[in-house]
């Protein structure tokens, strides 16, 4: 009975996240070329007034414990031309264990320079309130290693973390290629933990730069492929690669003419501290005019 209840709970949680995407259809859709990255960030922000709804999953193998499926939903909004804000809701299912809600994250990205430059910086600020059972691996930081994820949910969920995370996102697009580098610094506000550090780098390119004359789903320009690498860099007391985990992951995004984007990324651990294999996938849709729709709903008129 416990396994049946856990399965039903997981099903309801997944359906509720996907339902958010469907309900977004009330707004008009906007076609955009989305990045294939799942961990790394480039310098592109959400268009002002646009809303993007996303769902992502991570399947992870676990030595010394049970494999798991972590998932999260995102609501991303272009507040201005220089500010994008985002809310995450996380959960996970550990096989032969349980399905639980693991927390939320509030993210903000700010572009300090208005026009394109040789290197385009983005300032990233995030507050997260998550339990020790969170397994989405949205980034890798400090001395996080595979063994940390083997703790049973009943014990891991007792740990409550309030964390501030800062990133400097650097990105450049040249002749269709995007190169991105992210540097991370995070501080857990509970337990007196030191500052922790991490990184992510990525490179990607559309399979074709010239758009086809006809609308099609399988045209080469609809596919963006690349690779990303990420890992921890220790903490303030022990900076470096000792006792850290690192991953490399091919990434592919398929931008459909129907304004949906599908992403797939198989990841591979690069040392004994890492999960041997991570499989990520995601689906997202962007809707234009959401800000104007809300303004009309509350009786505001455009100036």
C-alpha cells in the first residue's frame, strides 16, 4: 500500500507540473531559438513581458543506494529588458523509497550592459529553501559527491537549507557558436557552513544558420547541439578539485514551430566522486504578451 500511495503521489505531482504548461496556452505563443543548456547559462534573457513555462527531469544512477528521478518546474518571466526572474519548485522519487517535495528556488538574472559586447556578463542571484533530499543537480558546488545522495529520504528531508547563490555568467556568440562560462559562489545560511564554489562551461551551435523558406519541424536550423561541463571547486577552507565531482554532458535542443522546445542531455561522471550516469530531459514553452494580458485583466492601459 505504501508503494501504491507513493506512486499516486508522484503521478499527481508530475501531472500538476505538466498541467501548468498546458494552461499557459491562454497566452499567445512566441517562437524563439532556445539554448540547449540545462546547467550552464548563456547571456540571453527572457523578452520583456514574456512568460516561459518549463519542466525538467533528471534520472541518476546511485552506487551504494537507490537510483532516483528528480524533477522540477520553472516559471520564468521577463520583467524588463535587463532583468529576468524565475521560480523553481523541486521534487524527487527515489526508487524503493518514496516521492517527496524538496523545496523551491527564486532566481534573478540581471544584464548590466545594454548592447552586445565582446564578452557579455550577466549577474545571477538566487535564494533557495530546500531539504537535504533535493537531487535535481541544477549545479554542482563545494564538495558535493555521489555518496551525499545515497541517504534515505526519511533522514535527508530532515536537513533544511537556506542558501544564497551568486554567479557571474559570461557568454559570447560568434558565427553561430555560443561559448558560455559560469562561476558560482554559494553560502548556506544554516549551520555555519563556509562559502562553496563551482563552475559550468558550455559550447553550442545550431545545425544550420540559414532558415528554411518553408515552415517545418525537422529542418536543421531547429536543432541546437553542444556540450556542457560542470563541477565543484571546493570551499573557502579547501579550494580546488580535491573531493569534488565533475560531469560532461552532450546537449541537444529541438525548437518546434509549434513554439515548444524539447531538450535531452545524457551526462557522465568524470571521477569516482561523481554519479556514473545522469539522463536529463525537459520541455518548455514561451508565451508572448503575458505582461500585457495581466495588465488588461486588471484594467491597466498601455501608456
